[in-house]
């Protein structure tokens, strides 16, 4: 499968870069210009502008025209914000492995930068379907709350945080080597 021949992978290719994942995360809380993104992430303005255009072309960001007073001459800067409806396309795209690799790389960066760990959980267990659906619903509510309440960087009494949620259903059969052992829970 090639990127050039599979148009379904264009959005995926746009996100298969840890820097772009950081940009999308940043634009969840506020619409920002390329200059503001560059300042927040410590990258060149030209690089921020390029990545913003790529993400907008792939449909992850939308351009917003905010009526803000402008000092000086020239047109107001182009501002972008995350389009939450874009996430639905990822679940239908082939090759999610590339996205997961980029997310893993960005998670490694966040873990290295963390000043405090508030909660950590990992489990590979068997649950009743009803309980699993309840867990999925609760995490979905938490994700919606984080996205809905996120604000612009460095304003007010805000805390810069990282939340990663990945809920996976695994195959219902065990490999032959594990056939005689009960499923185990990981703390």
C-alpha cells in the first residue's frame, strides 16, 4: 500500500508525526496563529506555518477568522483550531500503526517532561461486556471534559496537563502456550 495511491491515508499521514500531534493537542484549547504555535512549542515560525497548513489540508484543523483588534498594519494572522469531528476518519483509515508509533513517541516525550504523575493504570483483563461499555462511556466523558474545558496556553490559573486514553479490545482467544493459565491482571 502506498501513501500516494491511497487517499484514505492522507489524514493519517498528516498525523503520523509527533510534532503535529503536539500541535493538534495545543489547538484543542484555543485557536492560535502560527506565531503563537511556534512560540509555545519552541519551533520556527515557518515550520509551525507549514505543519498547520498540512493539518488543515488533512481536515484536522479549521481556519477561524476571529475579530480581534490588530496593532500595526497588515492583515490579522491566520488562526487555526482543532476540528473534533476529524477524529472519526482515523477509525476508518488503514495503517493506524503509523499513528500509534507517532503517539508512542509523543507519549515518551510527555513522560520525560512530566513534573508530577497524577494517575497511571494499565490492565489486560476480562470484563463483562456491560462493565466494559460503562468504562468506555466514562473515559469518553473524561475526554470530552478535557477537550471542552481546555483553554489557551499560559492564561489564568491553568495547569499544563497531558491525558492519554487508549482503550483496546483484544482477541478473545489465548495463545496455545497460555491455554491452561487464567487471564492475569497487571497493576
